[in-house]
C-alpha cells in the first residue's frame, strides 16, 4: 500500500489515480475513491438483481458487480455515470487469467 499512497493524485472527477492498480494487488486498508465510468446495467433476467459497473480512477478502469443489497441505488437513479464513490469493501478475483 505504501507505493500507492505516494503515487496517488486526484483527477478532475475526484477519483484517486492509481487506486485500480492497488485494488488489483489487493492492497490492505484501501478505501479507493472511484468514478462510475459507464451507466450501471442491471443484468438480464426477470429475477436477476446483479448490477454491473465500470469504475475508473482516472487512469485505469475496472469492471465489477455491485452487491445485491445496493442495486436499489441504481434503480432509484442515485448511482449513475459520473457518480464518485468510495469503495468500502471489495473482492478482486481472476477471471480468464485477468484480474
């Protein structure tokens, strides 16, 4: 985490540059500030509660899924493209040899 702290800087949108790279390394004690880079999309299917997001730190972006307990934020319009968020909890997994 030390390297991330030294490199971080804020871009115009409020996101912290370098946060996505630190997340992919599972840096401890990290609560990154990121911006929703694309409109969140609810996954297809009548019973689906999954919401897919593209988050950016101004330099890199990361795809992810929102916790089902928070999908109401998308439905109610509180979480949309351009929204700046602080990520309090996340899990980074490897999918098809990519993080």
